[in-house]
C-alpha cells in the first residue's frame, strides 16, 4: 500500500509545473558527483555514486575506506553539499505535497463511498 501511494504521489508530482526539471537537476547532480569522485579519487562507479548520494542526503553513513584526499575535491564537496541539499529538499517537498494531495483524494473517495451506502 505504501508503494502504491508513493507511485501515485510521484504521478501527481510529475504533472506539477517544473517538477521534472528539478528532478533532472537532482539526477544530474548525482551524476556529476559520481564522475567527480570516480575521476578525482580513482574510485569505482559504485563507490563514487554511494559517496555522492550519502553526501547529498547527509546520511553520515561513511565507509572508512572512502576518504577525500585532494583539496580541490574537498572544495567541490562543499559546493556540492550547499547546492545539492537545497535541490534534494525541494524534490522531497514537492513529493510530500503530492502525497498530501493523494491522501486527500483517498479520503474524499472513502467519504463518497460511505455516503452512497
């Protein structure tokens, strides 16, 4: 049921103005972080995408083997976090608003079914 609601919320959000643009920027951000970490630290793609997503979500799930050693990559990460957190929050805000709409629709349908009885 949770996955169904999440899928419905995503469908509602996609219809919203600019959501796909913001989502595309978020995906582009993960891709650019992955490329930067893979090339800058010589990590494989899995480690690089893991580090990029963990950094953007501020999850504090750190693999002790994944450590930034170059100064420019540390500066990149500062900018990556400052820009990326705002984008992630906006994506989540829009998805949450869509989830509220889905919930309201479900409640209205439930009330209409009960009224018909």
